[in-house]
């Protein structure tokens, strides 16, 4: 695959060099001829999952940071696809677009457009997990810096339904089994379905929910919805519980069809039995 080098006008800055190792100490060094750039994450994961079927594209934004002073001008960042770390095909599973660092900022993103219609797999046979390696490269604006690991990010993506990225204070994924029962993708499908219906009940409340928790409840801190816990309990947890309680035969048939499974954990707790959180 051809390398991607998209370059615009050069800009100078002040260099902030970090020590090697665990980057526990910072040293300020001035060099007007150098502006460094590095990734803030070495891996990222995305699944279209429960997004509406009409959503055919998603722009995954890989966070980067520069060493140096901000510029009053936009500056393009250069990157390339690493063939040995990539099994996705350009213009089939992804599309590349220019990566521009906005004026007066030291934080930016490398955008990769993921194409849903090109992703293989289904409920019955499983989904294909695609991998893509991105490497920062030098241009007239920036030079990749810090360790080699900070210059590379590997992203993985598919069309599967994954457990939401609700994490505890250690960054470990959590799922409240006491209230939601054992994790199963179909539970999240129903929860998000009822979550979206709030838009038809109160559009302003829905907009605030999306701002706090994301379009598909993906941004809940610690798996809690404390700011709007009463709304979530009434319009999401309660109808989800009632659906699984009242449609057991239908659910079992769907689970067999969609997942080729013979069982489903009918253990979604009755919201009337626990306190709002």
C-alpha cells in the first residue's frame, strides 16, 4: 500500500523534551527548528455494534500531541499505513483523509474513516476483526518523537457488538451484573433501543443525555448514569426488564437466529427492587 505523506506549510515551535523510560520527569529544551509529535494511545478499538443501520461511516480520531508552542496557522500532520500490521483494504474498509492540527492547539487527531459496508461477518458466522497500523512520519511541520512505541498506533475495528467501554478507576471494563445480569450483546441492543426512544419523549433531555453519555450510552463513567439516573431507570432499564420478562419465547428464538445460541441470561434485574444510582 502506498505511503501517505500529506504536507502543508512548515511552522517552528518550542520543543519540550521528555526523559526516556516511564516519562516520569520532564525537561524543557528550546529548539526553534524542531516540533515533535507523538500518539497518546498505542491501541484503539471500535465496533459499529449498536449504531443505527443507516450509519455507514465512522471517523475514528486517534489522539496526538505536539511538543512545542501552538501556531496561529493550521498544520497538516503526516502519517502512513504499516502494511505488515494492516489487513484492511483502503476504500473498502477504510478511507484516509488529511490530518490537520488546528491553530493555537497542541492537541490533535489523526482521522481514519471506517466504512461499515465493507466489513465482513454476521451474527451467525461471526464477525471479521480488522487491524490497521498507523505510523507518524516526518514532514515540514512535525517530527515524530519520544519512543518508537509513541509513534505507532494499532486500531482494530469490526461490525460486532462489544461490551461498552465502561471502566472503573483502574481502567478495567465493568458491567453491573447485580442490575443488568450477565453480559450479553442483545441486552445492550435493547437498552440502546429504549435509550434512543427518549428522543421522542423529550428531545432536550435526550440531547443532554447524548452529550453526557454518548449516542449509544458508550461514555458512562464507571457504568453509572448518576446525573440522569431517574430518567435512565424509567425509560431504559424498566422497559428493557419488562421486554425480557414478557417476551421470553421471542427472545429465545432471536438468540437462536442471531447468535446460534440455545440460551440467554434472563437475569436483568427488576429496577423497582434497587435504588437509583
